[in-house]
C-alpha cells in the first residue's frame, strides 16, 4: 500500500466552507456533501473485515461522531487503529440504522492511503481503558472519544462565558501573571527568575517575582478604571496536596464589579452566568448535550451516569439557587446528626465534606454567605455586625466549592488594619491600598475555578481529566 | 456635603437590564431612560461652575462617552476631578448640540453625594499627559479616556477572535504555562520553583520547570487529537532588550491545523482571521471604530492620526494581501538602494527595519515565505529544495512582524536531525517527536503577538500601552 507524505487536494469541496482548510468531519456532518466525490482525512478508530467488505470507523477529533467508511477488503489489509489515513470516495446516505451517512471508497487500491503509521504497540486499542491508565499516556489520551469530548465541551463553555460577559457589557482584561504581591497571603507561591540569572546578582525584575495566585487585586485596579471587568487566566499554587481537586496550575474566571454593595447582587450574577451555559445544555442547542452524553464512557453504569448528569443540569437550570448564612450552615451541620470525619467547628470554616453534604442536603447549588472575618482574606468587607464579612462561596453536591466571592473593603483604615493583623507587608500592597484614596467605590467580585466547573458539568471526578497537561507536585509530563 | 459609604439603590432601573447590577453608562446610552428619575454612579471627569449652573462630566469606564450632568452650583462646590459620586436626578434629552442626553440632578443638596474622595494631588487633571508620564501612574492611567478605550478595544478584538474560531469549528484549548521543554531553543527562559523549596532538595515538579515561550509544541499534541485547535495564552521571554515592542510577559494567539500541506492555506486563514476583526472596524459596527477614534488623544496631529488609522483599516480590509518568498524579499531589499542601519544579508534574516520597509514598499501587510532553514527553528518543514522551510512571517508597515507560522516537519528522522544539530536535547523532546510515530499527519500553524496586533490596529506605538500591567526587565510595577 502506498505511503504518502502529502494530503491529496480537497480543493473542490473547500469552497462550500469558505475556507482554505480542508473541511472537518464536524463540518461535513453539519453540511453533508451527499453523493459527492471527495477526499476525507482522519484517523482509524477501528477496522472490521469480512469476506466482501471492510468497515472502517474514521474520526478526526472535530466531533465525537465517527464516519463509517465502507472499503473493499483488499484496501483494508494494512489498516490499524491509530493510523492517519486519506480516503477517496463518495459520501452517501447510509442504509444502516446506526448512522445517517457513510463513505464508500472508490474500488481502486490507491483510494485508501496511509498517511502516518503507528507502532504495533499503539496502546489505544478499541477497548475501555481506565482514566487512570490513560493519564499515563499524556500525548495520546486526548485521542479517545470520551476525553476529546471533554476538551471540546471545555471550549464550548469558554465561548459561552465570553458571550455572557459580552452581553453584560464587561471588559475582558489580562491582568499580569508575574507579580510581586501575594494576593491571598497564603504563602504557597512559585518564584520566577531568569534561568540565566547569576546567584547574588540583581533579580531580573529588580525584585522578587512570583506567579499570581489570583488576579483579583489587579482586577480591582482595572474595575476602578473600566467599571466591570473579567478575565479567564491561569493562576498558580505551589501546593503539595495530592488530591483529585487540586492542581498547581489552573484556570480561574475572575470578575470585579463596580458600584455594588450587596452580596446578593453578586451571587445572582454568578447564578445568571452559569445558567447562561446551562441553557444550551438543557435545550441541547447544536447537540451540545447529546454530543457529551453519547461520548460518555461505556462503563456498566453508563446509562445511570447519563441520567444523573441530565438531572444535574435540569436541577441547576430550573431551580432558583438557595442561599444561607455561614451561621445557619454551621447550625444545620451540627443539628444533622451526621458524624463527619472533620468535626464541625465555627472557627474552622467548612471542610469539603461539609460543603458536599450541605449542597446535597439543600438539593442543589447553595450559596453560603457571611463567613467569620478571621477565616477569610484581608480584603473582604466587614459587615455591620463587626464579626462577619460580606462574602459567599457557591458549593455544589459531589464537588464542593466552585466559586468564592465577596464585597471588597473599601475603607482604607480597616483594610490596612487587616493587612497588618495578618503579618502581610503593608508596603508591598501600597499600590493596592492607594486605590482606596483615589475615588474608591463599593465593589465586589468573585473567582470561579474553571476546571472545577467543567468537572461539575461533565461529571468528571478528577480535575486532571479536564486539563490537557496537568501540572502538580511531582507532575510535569510532556 | 454628605459622604456616603453605600451606593443608593437603583433597583427600579435594574429590571430593564435584566440584571442585579446597576446599569453602566454604556448600557444607558444604548437604551436611554429618557425622562426617568434615577441614580447614576460614576467618576468626576471635570467640573465647570457658573453663576446659575454647574456642569459635571461623568464617566464610569464602561464607554469613552461621558454623561453631561447639570447641577445646582451649590451641589458642585466640593466636587473635584477623580472623585466617585452618586447623583440622583432625571435623564433628559439635551438641548445642547454636543450630546444627545444630559442628566439633571434634583435640586436638593443631598442629590449629589461623594462616594470616594481624592487627594489634592490627584494627578489625572483634565489636561493632556504624555503616555510616558502616564506609565509612571500604573494604578491610575487606565482611567484616562484614551487608555481605557484601548483596553475596551482589546476586549472587543479578543471577543471577535473567539467568534472567528468558533465559526471555523476550532477547539479552544489551554496548553500548560509551566513546561519542562524549551520550545524555541532560544534559551531566554524563566525558571519556576516553589518559594518554599529548600536548596539542593528535589525540585517541586521533580525536574527543572520553566514558563512557556510558546505553546506550539503542546498545541501540536492537541491538534493530533482534536484536529484544529487554538489558544490565547500568556507566554514569557526573559529578554533584557528594552524596546517598545518587547515584554517579558505577553499574550500570544496560537493555532495548529491538521491536514494542511501548503503554506498558503495557513496564510489565507490568518488573513481571514484578521479581516474578521476588521470587518466591524471598517463598517463601524456598534460604533467600534468611532468610539476608538473619538477617544484618540487630542494632540495637534489628532485628525491626521485618525485619518491615517482609518486608511490603515480600509487598506487591510479591502486589499488581498501580498505574498513573496524570502529570496524575493532579500532581492527587493538589495535592489532598493536604501542604506539600512543593519546591512541586508541572506543568512541573517530580516531585521525589523527591513520588515517595515518591505511592508511599506508593498503598501500593506505582506507575507514573506520560505526562509532558509538555518535561521528558523527545528520544527519547520523542509521544502523540496532542501534549503528553505515551509514557513511565513506576516509583516506590516510601522510595526514589522506580527505573525509567524509554518508547516511542521512530520518526518521523524529529519526532525531528530534538526534537534541534534541545534544542540537541543532529543531526550527532553521525546514526548514531542513521538507524535511523529503515532499516526502523524501533515500540519501547520502560527503564532500572533496579541499586543502587537492591538498596537497595529489602534496606532499605539508602545506595547506597554495596550497591556494593563507590563512586565519587562527591571519592570514589575504594582
């Protein structure tokens, strides 16, 4: 069989798609070139050969759907799962029930060409691999039907969020990744220095520099200029905890809103934001939901999982989300009679198991507001009671917290007191506190863990399975 | 005058905007609440007081337009540029010619409230400051009409690009920021380590880790799984060169396309991409162009600058972009008779001054293709001549290069030869080269310097004026 190094021209079909790029399977399925001769490129997902005919499942990563190709048995002898191939033939209506279309290759042997071969040991054979095993194949795992759907879904959510903020007249901004301030005061920072720096010499930036743990402080600066701002930006934590919820590098959606002074204004806004994504899921607009569901892993509990996921979306979309105070949350936990691994204590905040239980107890997403000030960061606005701050966490069943937000303290004196009390350096935050002396306004905002949202919406349990190349302690593959 | 700490409720008007957030001036201008009583929040841009009336220019950062407010002189006595204020009054049709609407405050003194004061030394008075001076005010400069327009424009371009890739069925991905490989082999890397790491102990990630200089290699991995992918991601270079074109941290739009084997397929695609942004500029959709032009700095050559900018957009949008080979570019430069500061030499590539001259000579954007292989990175695909590679740079007048792209070498042997020849470590790139053994396909892609594109489209000369908090050598303010 011929091995080729270039892709046969598909010029004739390009015009329909108004592009110089060859059409993807996703584009072809949406705009099917029925009864037309064309060249199709893709990867062999599987081959089955019978006496008179061979069937090839072709995919190209653009959709979970594969194209059923009908070959002469002689054309299929060298074909193996994983190879990239180029096929010449005709796109026809299928007589089978499984799919609407199939692709019949022309009878000549040369109509089927292998573009790129795979070794005999190519690991992604047509069987169900565990997600854990797939994580050991960082360069190949995104070729599986399930995991590639997750990344396409992530891309969809990203776009929907862009649309939402655009419709609400927010300005998208890019706050710095390298920073000299430690936003949370948590200390789990990565330090950054030029590789060519000489020991003991002046640092590259003239001072110590770190990777941002949150863009919030810089967003506040920008909100004070542009009104309402948002970003979707990588943030970093040098955490050693090895859980399925934590990464050292993850993406955070953060927004900062001017002229708000009620926590409820922000919680309602985040509810609208997430519902704007859910709307397309619940209505299955453009097949978003059905694509995701039909690419779910064919495990034994496959149908149960899908039913659970659909129920989750419906529930999220159709109900009005509950909100309780932290006081009430603690009381509910204490009165539950449940024996938690970590005891419930007012001064300790909520552990993940408490959050999960509470969210389940309330039957859906739950805002918990007004935490005690001493367990929250310095920038949160003190409530009138002098004990709690105007803040909220959004907690959901199975996952726990996915959003944290607050009103920001805009009183300079109180802000400086809180900074000093936490042994943070007032000087290093001078640029930030100076915003309170220059036309400060009541404002607030929130941060959404983007990977956690994707996990929640897809039912994926490990955050490593929604990010292309996860980075964590002792984990930096490829 | 009353100093308040909370924002008066604007509940009544919220409903029109279907939001729990107070409407911004931008939203109000689009959907004007004529003859309605309401509360408006914003910043004092300027105040002029006469005997019987005071005029206040109010802005809130959401649009370059300010709202002309008509006050009783007594209400204006304490007002100063920069303060944040809350005004109660009525939105009315304006009798003046300068603006369509104005806001008449109610006569009571309490209808005008200062929310946040400014010090006497507040530097942003109503006069034209140089951009250089404004750079010394990192926390305040984005409040100026001109610079805030630039960030709003950046946000618009970001959204348009999201729309473009969505319409072309690309998957948006987030490749890692922290990486153990050195994509370009250029060596100007930032190293990353946990601040709490102990000297001589195992590194946090189990190996040396750096900030990515380009996401391309990881994008290739993802393109081999998902077909066509793109990202808009921060990238980093530990360059010490202090120019108005370079930053240590900047945003790069990168895309990787499967099943292409002609450079022209990619150049045409990038032309379509940039024209998709220009379309709204040239047609002034939603006032994108007029907003930008009317917020231009009122320098003496203001009108000339605007005319030049409009001509640039028209030219970019309406003409088909030229393409020449590198050979031809060198020949054109040599035959030009121009005495360049840096002499033209085939083996040295193009200097920025050469690029600018060439683009001007061709009267617009120009693709230069097929550079000699020895001056380009290891991953570019060798042409049939054995001397040049299938690559391109997009160069534009005044700015120089804004896009670089190529077909990628998908022949494993050639790729490994190029890696070795450049003294790079074949082992460290094993994950990348392994893609060529596992169903490799002809593919290519490009990288667009996002800040450079914004500079070119807005006429901004210094890249520091299109990014909120610029990071460069010895430069890490706020």
